[in-house]
């Protein structure tokens, strides 16, 4: 294990409690660090595997009901440790040229219809995460640079239709 991997493991292994809510909690993250093994569908790099496990630790006790990722290995592999810890499977929601323009809005509509008390993990990409947060919350989301892997945003969808946004790092 490299020193960087060890430091990353130690710094990321702190569980985060989700605030109490009466609606749906959606945790939106970008996939973890990717490898350069495949230009079109890379797997996770070693640091990315560590980060994916840290995400599972961060979400321990959150009571995940669903985990949603795109069809790409890097998003699925980022979601898998948290999904396994919650004893659920990762649902693949494909994004492609035909649905890219409506992907965030369609996903937001589906998540808003979930039963109160539900908690969902959504793993996307640097170019989709801000749009998903905006579609869920109705609030502008900060752009995500290609080099950023540690931001997670919790969107609390209140039963009255409002939304609260909490952004943090893991």
C-alpha cells in the first residue's frame, strides 16, 4: 500500500450522519478516481477503490434504499461497496446521446416520487453531478472540475416539495 493510499484511507474513513428529514435524502457523488486502462470505460484506480470503500464508510448507517449508477464501470464500482454494505444492488441507469438532455430531470422526477424516509445514492460524472443536484433541488450547483473526486452533495427533498442542499467532502 502506498503512502498516498494509506493517507487517503485514513482521511476518508469517517462516517457522516445524514440530517433528520421527512422526505427523501439523495446523496449525489462523482465516481472515484479512474484508471487509464480503457479510454472508453476505465475501471477505478487504486486510489479510487480506496475512495469507494471510504464512501461506503461515510454512508454507513444512512439506511440506503437504492444505489444508482450509470452503465460505466467507474460509477458502478464506486457505488458497489456502499450498496453491498446496505445489502442492495446497484441499479444501472444508462446515460447516452438520446437521453443526456433529460437524464437529470427524469432521474429527479423518479427520486421525488420515492416514499418518505428513503435514502438513495446516485453516482454520476463530473459533467452530470451538478445537473442532477440542480434538477433535484432547484438550486444552482457548482461546476465540478475533472480533477475533483471528493465532493458529495446531500439533497434533502422535503415532503412539502422544498429541498435543502448540504455539500461536503469525503
